[in-house]
């Protein structure tokens, strides 16, 4: 399953000022697979170390952090020499070896020719007591499969190529539109975690059985995530973290107008109704990648960060399949598109995931008085307001309020309808399945 991050890994490999790389992401998002696949294709020899499976190797870093000594000991363990100018080393589950993480600083300073990649779950990676190699490493973030990656992963190459090559103004036939919409609904069920996608693909000849197995796998992953919360929560209350995580679907459904509301702190944990009491747990979940944060701003001007408030934001789940599983939403309801106003929250969560995956920038939405626009994007110094609709109704009053006040180049509606680019009236309409291509 080749990922879009492959091109970023190539850029890292070919950078003359390359530093040791840390590939971050939630557990089970495919970090190990992509690193090993990439390394095998692009380097003559791959030296793979897993600090979770081979705990005894952690002690190698206890003596000192001299790169030459460390390589000599690793070479002895692996029973082969390490060519520092041509080979690559992968440190997997590096969060289990905090001093190995610190050692990357010295590899960068004393042995910059050595290609080193490390993979670590965000659960625990940022929480260690050892010195973090700030400024001495490169970072990449791996997110769950986007919708386009999902299409390629399940073997729908024609749909993937269509999305990849789509150009502004290109006609989409009713047949193609219907097919992509059906595949999008399937993505809403399966989501973007590789193990879940493999489960779906392996059994999709029997759709009922396949989707039941998908839900079971997602429930198992949720249990694994909550177990990790208890393991890595540190000073934060693990019970508070888990309650917050499981509360996100309920939070998404609180607003009456089918748009995700500001996150409310009351009613999640008995006796706690203030941001200050939950800030640590919220930040913990954001830092581990299990939830996405969209800051709500009250001015449609740049820089967005100047108009944020610490306690005024929306929260989304990191993966569509996990959202459905946590919501206990039957797959059939999603396939039939019969889950009431919750469709709107699913569509908005999906857009948040797509935008984060392809740009890895902070998310922002806009609210002034009673008007609200789900997303504001800044691209090359221009502001683009985007409203999300789950079906074929594309009236967007708040979007017009924003446009009348701030006069953006154009306003965008993403919905269940085929694309329309009306430059005269300054409105662009995208089907939701083209969210990753914005702006075309």
C-alpha cells in the first residue's frame, strides 16, 4: 500500500542537509510498513531495530551516546557490518528507548552521513524524561489513509487516477459521480487504518461479513488505544483522557444546525465543567494524534492565530472508521445514508481529516454572531472559506455573510453534488470526495 508520504521520504533521502528522521503517527497507522518498504527500495541494506520486541537493546544506549560505539554494538547484535555512507538504520518503537531518541542528536552532529529513520507512536513519544533532540532531527507525520489512498489501497485504481488527475471544470458523469459517492460512504465505514482496510479487502466478497469484521477490528483498536492511555498518561488522569476520547462523537452531534459545535466541557466528567480542569487531557489527546483540533476565530483576517481563544475550539476524531465505531453507528445506516443530522458531523469530520492529511496545518473555523463557516483555509496569503454539506442541499447563508464582510476570492461549498465553478458569482462547489484536491 504505497502512501503519498513516499514523495516526502524521497525528499528527505536526497536532502544534502539530511538529519535523522522521526516518523510520527498514532499506533497502527502504518509507520513501520512504509519505512521498511521505502528503505528496502532506496537503500542497499536496511538495519532494522525494534525496541519493543528486543528490549535488551535499550541498554546499549545506557553506557554513553557515542554514535561509533552504538553502531559497533548494533553491528555485533545484527551480525553484519553497517556502511555509514550507504545503508539505513530504522529504530522502530523508539518511544520505548528514550536515550536512543536522545542519541539522534549526536548522530546528526558526529555522523551526518548515516541515514537513520525512526518510527514511534505519538503515545509516549513526546512524554519521556530524556532530552529531546530539538533542532537535530527532521519530522514527518503519517496520518490514516486519505480517501484517495483508500481507493488505491482497495484496488480501485480507476477512481484513484480520476481523483488524482481531475482538473477544474472537468465534467463528471452521473455514473462516475455515483460510484465515487458510494466509495466515499464505504470509506466512512472502513476509515483509513491499514489493518482495517486489509480486513475489508480480504473479505469484501461477502460485504455483510466484511463490515462486521471491520467493526470488530475497530473496536479492538479502540481498546488498544485506551490501554495505551493508561500506560502513557503520566501526570494526566487516564480516566479523564478516555472519557474525553469517547465523548467526541456526542460532542459532534450537539449543534442544531448540523454543524459541529464549539467543544463543551460540561457533562463529560462529573464535577468538572471548566477548560482549565480539562486542558491537560485535551492537549494530551491532541499531541498523541487521536483527536484533531480546529480553532474557532471571530475575524476572517490573517493571521488566523491572532483571533483564537484558548478555550474556543472544535474537536474531531483522527479517523472516520474509529468515529463510526465509537458512535456505534451500524454500517448499513452509513451505506443507506440514513443517519439523520449525524451525516453533517461525519462530513465535517471527514473534511477535517482530509485537510490535515494533505497540508498538516492547523485547522480553523469562523464564527461571528450567529454565522459560522466550517473551515477557513489560508493559501498563498489568500483566505478561502469552505462550508460543508452532507447531501445535495447547498444553500450556505453563513458563507454569504462571510463573503459580504470579507470579500474572499471565492467561497466554496463541499457537498453531495457534482462540481460547479462559477467564477462570475465567485462560488465554487465541490463534491466531498474532491476535498483533498482543494483548490483544484
